[in-house]
C-alpha cells in the first residue's frame, strides 16, 4: 500500500490508533481524506500539485483502510472526526485545510462542526453535508442501493473481496464518467484499489462506515451526531461536483447551502463522475489551489 513516489511514507499516532500518511512539500498543512473504495493513493495528483504550490500536502489512509490500523470499533462520525483532529495536532500543526472526497468529505464537514479550531478551510468532492446525505438516502434509496446491501452481515465483505476484489472494479466503473474509464491510467487505478480492498480487515472496516451511518439514525448516538453537525461552518467551503455522478445528485450537493461558511464556492465539472480528484486531476488540483490561495 506504500506506493513509491516523490512523497514520504510514515506512521503517525493519533486518537489512540496508528495512521499511515504520505507527505510531500512544505508550507501550510493540507490534509487529504479519501473515500470508498479507495486509499491514500487516490490523492497522488493533488499531493504533487499542492506541494508545488507551496503547501505541505498529507494524504492519510483513514481508519480501517490501507496501511492504517483496523480496530474493531470506532467507525462512527464522532471517532472519525477525532482521528482527523488528532492527526492535525500529531503532525505538529495547529490548523489544517481539509480536502475530502465522499466519506472523506463527510468527515471533513464533521471535523469543521466538532473541532472548528483546527480547521482553516474545507474542500469537499462529491460530498454533501452529512445531514443532506441522510435526507437524500431516505428520499432516493434506489440511488444508494449499495448502502442497503452493505447493512447485511458477512455477505458484503465476501462480495467485495471475492475474485480478488472484482466488485471494486465494477463499482469504480459504474460510478465514474466514460472519459476516465477509457483513460490509460484507469487499469492501474482498478488494480490498486482491488488490491487495497483485499488487505485483511479493510473490507469489514470500510463497510462499518456505512453500517453506523444507517443504523445510528434510529439510536441516540445518531441523534446526538445530527445535533452536533447541524451548525454553519466557521470557515470557507469549496464544493466540487461531477455532472455525471450517479451516487450524489447535484441537487443534494447544492442543498448544503445552509451549512456553508463565508466566502464559500461551488464548482461543477462536466463529463466527470464520482471521482473528480482522479477523473479530472488537473482541474481539481487547480480549483483547490486557487481556493486556498484566495484565502491566504
């Protein structure tokens, strides 16, 4: 999982677990949070672009993914936000710009609400505010049929890891735009993400994110989470959304307006699916860099 490149790999202890990070550059800290079914490597383009722009870019394997620890518990919104807030401090920074895709984006929103003092800005890709995501799932369950499938015990883990992660390849293909599917690098993306999902413990950990998100809605911890994140961000938020995203509707992304901080922005990318940071890496890196430079 420690793919070679211009970055440096290391382990960092935060919030009681060990997190693997890939780091490149010097300057203000930008923390990159990946989504499902990926790992830190999905930010390879942004790591180099942000470092060249004068930032300290750090991509982390989230709890349960890649080469980070895979504890049996801790996949709730509170703990995941604590992981990121603790990682910022463990990296020796007081604050960080958070950039998150999908689950990483949901976590960035949550950190912004629960730990605002450690957040300088938030950039989210394919990630509406968590309360919008909850509401959208209830209204359009067919769009997120995989979320319902993931609630079953045991079977989803076998489904994801069977035939060396074949279903991961199918999910990446179904959720991305046609231009990326025909790109030369797509085969490598498929290969590495399949490999990442078959690391022992990853499939179960990745599914626990979905299981807590759904099941907690009927429990007290889910109500407490909703109350905790239901506040406007104190920092600017950049939203990047692909026009062909079959998982997150554009209307859902735009419904995050009540929670946006000052000087926020929304960017819509044509011909891009659920993975803007990989499908349109140069455009995505430019939008993030311009957004951060505008704030300095």
